[in-house]
């Protein structure tokens, strides 16, 4: 009688916690779907850019970055989904190892950025990017939208001041420039007019030929350099929260996968 009860207990007992197994599955499945969305957005942006015959001016295309990140996420989360569903130790170990490498890489970048980068270096690096963006403003639609967003959000124009737009071939303020936008700035530099229903895209024309007090009547004459530094300093808590928000799901995935691997190994050892 006791032997029969022991046999029934052996048939029903399992070291594998179904809550951990299915939670890891749905956790991985959620990010798996998210990775497909990222890939779709990246592919759409790349196709749209090719359709519009826009020339890429930067070595790293944001659309390509989205596709690469999405594909990497797809591979990692696929291993987590199938590994948890099929109780496959190899896939779960691949999932755990991949998440660990991603987490350690992010941690290393954060530590290096904190200890080996001061405000001046960060400002110089951002300044090089913005100045290059000004030069190629009309060559890349993604770049143009980014610059316009920065100038509107920070209420600024150019990097040091509004005359930086002479770096651009269309806005260059020299007599030899045949462009109709000579000595102008993009409309994103313009101060909003109360009650204006339609944006005047020509509001920045000829502004570079004006002095500072006169230009400040129609545009934000200050550069984005100081505004960007102030914004970063005032939003350090937000940056930290975003970093923590990215780290917590990774840590949770690593811990859950390791627990499930241990339980599967115990189950195999118990059966054998």
C-alpha cells in the first residue's frame, strides 16, 4: 500500500514551478512581440526613406539601428519563450547568457560614462553632432526632424547661437550664396505667434543679417548648448529612472531563467 502511494506521489510531484515557467514565457512573449514591432518600424522607416530618395549622411542610420536592436531582441526573447514553454535547458541558458551580456554591457557603458566623462567632454561630443546635423540638415529627413524637435523643445537656435546656420549651404549668409534661404534659419527657431493657425515656414528668412536684439523679436536667438546642459542636469533623476526601468526586466529575466534551469535539472535528476 505504501509503495503504491509513493509511486502515485512520484508521478504527480514536479520540481518545476508552473507559475515561474508560465510567467517567464509570457514575460518573454511580451518582449518578443515588442521586438517585432521595433523591426517593423525600422523596416518601414528604411523603405520610406528609400522611396523619398533621401540620402543618408550619417554612418549610423536610425532605421538600421532599430532593425538591429529588434532582431537581437527577437533572438533573445525567442529563446526565452520556447525555452520556458518546452523546458529546454539549452535555450534557457542562451536566453540567460544573452541577457547577462546585454546588462553587463549597459552597466559598463554607464560606469565609464560616469567616471571618465565630464560636462565639457559631453558638451563637445553633443556639439559635434549638432554642428554636423546643421550642415546636413536638408540631406536626411530623420535628421531634419530631430534638429527641429530639439530647437522647438529647448527654445533655441543653432548650437552656439543662430548664426551657426551659416554652416548649412542653403542658409549660408554670404553674398555668393544663390539660395532663396540665404541668411535664414529653419522655422523651428521661430517664436510662436499667439493665435497663429498656420505655421509661417518663412519666418526665419534673413534673420542672420540682423543683430541680436532685433533677431530675438522673431526667433530664439540663444544656442542650444547651454539649454541642453541645463536640461540634462535637471533631468538626471529621469535618466536614472529610465536606466533602472531598462535594467529591472533584464535582471528579472536572468533570475527567473536561472531558477527554472535549476528546477528542470532537479526534475531530470529525480526522474533518473
